[in-house]
């Protein structure tokens, strides 16, 4: 089955073609980061309008890269939620219109399920069952994954997610949008042991997260003194250490609690070099394996949407009616699919 995937949940437009026999054939991505930088964050209306401009040209590009025609497509998958309502509607409406025209099925995909399964795009592929640490945008979550469509949430963020904390702290330090990568780069020039920040809920005895207090601690530091370039770097380094300490501790605890030896890490923060290095060493000492998507698939992309479409498309839809879910928990989404 040849599936076209369309991702428009936030500020990146991603298109991809995935063949259930041959794997990923082509993908293309347009980032809106430069457009939103002037505003210090994503402007939903601008994001939606830009998706409208980008989807069709990107679809044409992936078809050309793969040497395929529209008539070759057997199904269309699109991000149905969670995300920005207007941005989601762009992808959903185009996907269903195209599927209707081609007389092929259309499938709405949960954005977090796509991230969760994105390591299946690479090699080696993780085998079920595994634990999953999802660190994408406003989500920092831990799942026990038994098989496709069988996911149990075992840990969640109680306030700011790791990605949000990165972006908000970067703004406090005067770094440009998007803040996460800029903060990680600044941290490379920082010194260990110069600044002390809390590790929220690291030893809470459960698998939940909380990062708003960490952000507040940075705010307090930034107001207490003038921030030289070196001081900003020192704060960034300690902040990154604190985030990584918590994520590593909770991920390993999730493996222990589930009795598993495979861990999947996905989402934008999963591209963080320090997190990867620390998890690799800690998991090895625990006799566990860690799996990541390729760096290009850590952030939002169409390839992961097309992959889930190829795994899930089993029958045609006849009405092509659609809705989107700006807020949508993964467990209720898969329960609805199973029903």
C-alpha cells in the first residue's frame, strides 16, 4: 500500500510517501521558524495560511522524488490532532478532498502516536513491547507500549513540558526562537557546578513530570543579577543538566516498573545530544536498549504520519467527513479506532 502522509499540526508542513513493502520512498518538509521568529513564537493564523501555500507544492515534490503519480496512491493519512485547530483543518481538508477525488481511504492520525512509532522508520527497529518517552512540544509523557494500538500512559507532565521549559527559559536568557536548539548550543559554552538548579519531581516516587518550577528558578536567577554572556551559558548548561537528569531517571524507572528492556525516545527534545549520551550510558548499565528516530524525524514530519497510515489503513471510508482534535489524549484516540 502506498500512503501519502500530511503533517500540519503546528509550524512545520511535512509530506511523505510510504510504501508498506519498500518503506519510506520520499519526504519533504517546510519549517515556518523564520516566519514566526519575529513574534517570538508561533502565530496560529500565520501558521494556517502558510500550510495552505505549502501542502500542494510539497506533495508534488515527494511524488516527483519517488517517481510516482497521484493515481498510484492507495490512501492518504493526515494529522488529526492534537495541534493548532486552524493548522489541523488545513491538512484534514486537503487530505480528505484528495482521497475523495482518488477514491481511496483517508485516515486521521494521532500526532503523538506518530512520534511514538517514528523509530520504526529507521534501523534497527524496536520490537514490541517497549517503554516510550515522548518529549514533543507541550508533551512530556511515558507510555508502556505492548503492540500497535495498545498504549498505556504511565507518566505525564503536570504543568510545563520539557520542550516548553526549554523555549521559555531560552526566552528568559534572550535567545532567539525556536529556543530549544539555541539553548542547547549556548550550554556547550557553560561551566559545570557554577549554577545550581532544582530537579523537579526527580525523586517523587512516581513517573510524572513538572518543569514550571525549574523555569521559575531561572527567572529568579535572571532577575537577581546582570547576565553576562558567560553567566547565561552557565545557567543554560545547568538547566540542560537538570532536564536531562529528570528525563533519564524517569525513563529508567518506567523500564523497571514495566519490566522492559527496550526504550523508545521520540519528539523534538529527543534530538538533544546530552540526553542521548546520558540515556545510552544509563540504559546500557541497566541492560536495556534505547531507540531513536533519525534526527530529521525527531521534529514534526510527514514521514511518521505516512508510516502510521500504512500500518493502520485497513478499509475505505465512504463519507469523507472529518473533524480535528486540538486537544486529544492518545489512549482515547486508539480506543475510538479500536471501536
